C-alpha cells in the first residue's frame, strides 16, 4: 500500500529533526581541521593565502582515510586517493582554456571517476571530492606558466595530509589491535549498472556546467558541485530528501556566512580561523544530520572559493549570487537523481548497454 501524502510529509518533517547516532570519534574531525587549517595558516604567514587555500583543498583527501584497516592499508588507500586528487586537478586546469571543451572533459572525467569509485566500492564521500577538485580547477583562469606551481601545491597539501594520517595511525595503533588485513580492492559490482549510474552523473555534471555558463555565472563550478552533492543519495527518496535539506541548510548557512563576513571585516586571520572551526563542525555533523552540516558547509566553501578566486563583491551581492548558484545546482541534482533511479529509464538504459556490449563482442 502506497504511503499517503499526509503520512509522507509527517515522516519527512520528523526526519528533518532526527539526529543520527554515530561511532565517529572527535579526533577524526580534529584531524580534518588540521589538514586544512595548517596549510591555510602557513600561506597566511608567508603572505600567500591563495597558495595556502590550494594546499588546504588538497588536505580534504584526509576524508578518505579508512577507519578500520592496518597502517599499510590506510596509507596505501590515502596515497591512491592523493594521486587521484592530483589527476583530478591536472585534468581540470589543463582544459580550462575553453569553457565548452572544459565541460565536455569534466563530464567524461566524472563518468570515469564515478565508475571507478563504484567498481572498487569506495565508501563515502566516494567520487564527490575528486569531481569537486576537477570542477574547481576547470573554472580557474587558464595560465600555462602557473599550472605546474598549482599542481605542486595540490601535491604538497596531499602529502601533508598523508604525513598527519601516518602520525595519527601510529598513535592510535598503540591502543587498537588490527587483527585482519583488509584489501583496498574488493569484489566488483554489476558493471552495467555501475556504468549507467556513472554516465548519468557525468551527464548532469556537464549539463549543470553548461547551464552555469549560459547564465554567465562568475564561479560556475558551484552549480555542478551542488548538483553532485544531491545526486550522492542512495535512493530516489534519499536524493529528494538531500535536495530539500541542502536548500534549507544553504538558506540558513548563507545567513551564517553573512555574519562571518561582516564580523571578519576582510581580516585574513579571522577568515582562516573561521574555515578551521567550520571544518571541525562539519565533520562532527555530516554523519549525524545532513541539513545541519550544510549550514556550515555553505559558509566554509564560500570563504574558500572567494579567497582563492576573489570577485570583490559586496557581502549582499556575494550571498545573493551564491544562493541562486546552489539552488540551481540542487534542483538539477534532484532531476538527475530522478533520472538515475527511475526504474523504466534504468531498464531501457541497461538494455541498450547490454545490446551494445553484445554487438561489440560479435565484431571483436
């Protein structure tokens, strides 16, 4: 029996105020804050905050550190993900010379990286930050001379995160016993299903970038990032729920961002400390309540983006622009989620893929 509309609204309203229980310990958010915060402060000390921001973004690779593996498996996983960050950034910035070439390459890259993450069953955040780094890089001004320097900063940030992860793992290994070595590579899922989902993600990432360029948005990567964040849901209902929570969280988060920008008065140290504090709060909340986490994700990403690529807007104009960027991306993500999980589309999509595979095998 189908759930009535009234009951559905009641369930969603109750879920909106539900705080999940989690076994995540407080030192994981602290580690994430250090990996992003220390490069920021180093960049500020040397009066080169934009370089610090790039290394700080690379420090987000720490979010892929497994929680229940041996030291060797943890470091191997993090090194592979760090290499993935380097590849993502390199592809994004090398094709940023033309917006339309860039969106095609970003779409194809999104298909590939999402399929790889599904194939190896990479846990959350999955393909999100690889595509995020590529999207951010694809919207940077193209300057061939500084590309190696920027790639190097991403590498340094990732290396620093690996160093902190190594020290952290050594520290906790004295208190915890890892009895079984768990391999990084696990049994693959159904290849056809993975490719269909990956193709849908890549398609809507490209569409969202195209829409952002057509509307002449200043930082067009905000739209695909918001679209991708919503499409990370495990089911159609989960995706629509994430879309609603992201919109509500963004609305409140923009208010928080407004207060931070007004309070900081463009003071770089205050901005850096705000980013560090927001990163800690986000990692504490993201596994408990998505909408609450988005409240703090919104100001942190705005502070990061506007520091690395400042547009010199007034606070009101900046908040207004980012509001519509995120709303547009979330709406496209909800549509993309519907396409990805709609049964008829999945059935016909899988049928086309299977027929194409048979035809290729026959010709081979």
